[in-house]
């Protein structure tokens, strides 16, 4: 689904980066040499240099951070079709505003994000996505903090998703509401975290080629998730933890309005560690077990190993290697399946040629195994690009990507190539 990730805030758009020798050479010729000081301990792409980082606009004890990103992309297969691919040029306009506190204690953050995609030829694929969110932290005591957040958005489902309808005249729109509440309590080396998240998804009916609509009421659902974590600080920057998570997924329609009852509940229990190994690496790794049980007796429980990783290895002062892994049991209404197990592994590298010239490469592999169905998909993604920071206000980037879905279901496989350029401004 476009613009929605599992973190509370939506991810920034335009994350593909490509290294082009011509641009690199031009930048090297026109920019002062980089002094190779060892500033490992922070990812190359996350570094903020005063000369190239927007400072924001101070409003009392708050900081306003507006930005605008405009990109032009060539997409070789805008419909994510198995045959008869149609290419197009896509213009994306993405204004974003963040208004956040600058307090010694507590915090408050508001964010508004809009992304409009305009196609040169296939205007049926045009989409306007937006989100509004607020989050905050209350430092009750020295060792006690309370967190809360709300997010609402009107979004568009990407072509090529498992739920995408082959006869759809345009992508499916949906509304999303999320709310979260959490508390952390520390006792010397021991810490307790309790987090609750609630999400509600409401899908619009999808217009069909030739007229009519495909009703999506059977996809409308709410999800409640509660996680409890106990951590222990082994050394200054290393915490081992045990985390248990319970979820309840409640679909709006029940039998006999629909043929199958897709309500379910499940749990995940994992053990892991978060660490900072000086200037060498930071991250989190965990492993355990997960299971999802369904109210409908025709659906067998889905279970398996749960694991995850997010590690940044600072190979040199100018190079960061990123490793990631994730598993999840996801809802689906595709082909009568009850759910699908998703397993993703990825590797990425960021390299700082100059303080204002950063290149990245990302490679990801995902396997989706559909329960109560013969369907199994494999997704391959490669993304490369480069960003050139002109000054504190402006930056320009070029990017390219390749995506392939190899599905056991006839007609659901596809591949696409993208290449484009983007310009970003920020205050």
C-alpha cells in the first residue's frame, strides 16, 4: 500500500538513488575536497552538515520545517501488467510540513504530508495521497515517559499488490486511521515498555474497466495490537529484551454477508538485543515464534519463526552498510487465502563521495506464502541513486529501480523499470 508503512509516521517519498559517473565527476570538479574525519556512529545518509542541512523556521519554542519534493519518473509498466505493458511519465509533487517542539523535556510533533502523482498519458492512474498526524511524549518522571499519537490519511493502493484487481479501471483508494499509546518505566538497568496501537482501514469500491464497481467492504477491518517488552541493560549501550505481542483483527462484514469469517487473533514472542558498538555498528536483532488463528474453522492457523533485524555497519567513515530482515503474517482476501507469511531480507549501502554527494544502493528480496492457497510469490527489488546537496535549501537527485513479482498465479507476475530525477527544497 502506498504511503503506509508499519512505523507510525509515513516514510519519506523518493528514496531511490542512483550513482551516475557523469554527475559524480561534475560534482567532484566543482566542490571542495572532503576532509575524511572519522564520524562513524551515524549513518552516512543521516548525517547533517550545517552547510547543507535546512535549519527550519523558529516559532517561539517550536521549529517549523517545510519542504517540497518534485520528481519526474519514467515507469515502464504503470499498470504492473503481466502482458501488454504500458509505459508513462509520472510527475510527483510532495509538499510536507513538520511543526515540532524544541523543549528540554517532553515533545510535541505535528506533520502534514501530501503527494500528488500525475501521469502524462494514463490519467486514470493519477492519485492524491495525504496524511495528518500528531505525536507527543510526556516525561512524567526521570525514569517514566508516556507516548501517544494519532494519524489519519487518504491513500492509494499500489498497482501490483496481491489485492489488486486485474479488471480495475483505476487503483483502489482507502482511508486509514491509527492511534497509539505507550509507556516506559525504568528501574536502573531494568526497563518495561507497554505499547498499544489501533488501526482502522476503510477501502473504497474499485471502478472496473467497462463499468461497474468491485465492492471492497469485505476488506474493511480494524486491528488492535498490544506489546509488552522487558529489557535489561547488559552494558552501557547494549540491551537484551523479551517482547510479547498480541493482536486482534476484526473485519467489518461477517457471515452471511460474506462467505468466510476472516476475523483472527494472534501473538508473537521474541527475544533479542539492541546495541551500539561504539563507532562500528548500531541496530537491533531478534528471533522467536508467531501464530495467527482464525475464527472460521475452514482456515488453519498460520504459524512460524518470527525474526527481524535492522543493523547499520559503519564500514569506513564514508561508507555505511545496512542490513535488514522482517517477518509478518499479513491479512489478504486474495484467492480465498486466509493470510500470507511475508519474509523480507535486504542489504543496502550508502557512500559519501563528498559531504554533499551521497550515493545509495538497495537490494531486497521478499517471499509471500499464502495459507490455504497454492499461491506463492517472490518479489525482487533493486534501487540505486545519488543525491547532490546544492546548499541548505536545494538538492537534486537521480534514481533508477527495478521491481519483479514472480507469482505462481497465472497473470499476476510482472516486472517494471523506473528512472527519474527529483528536486527538493527545504527551509
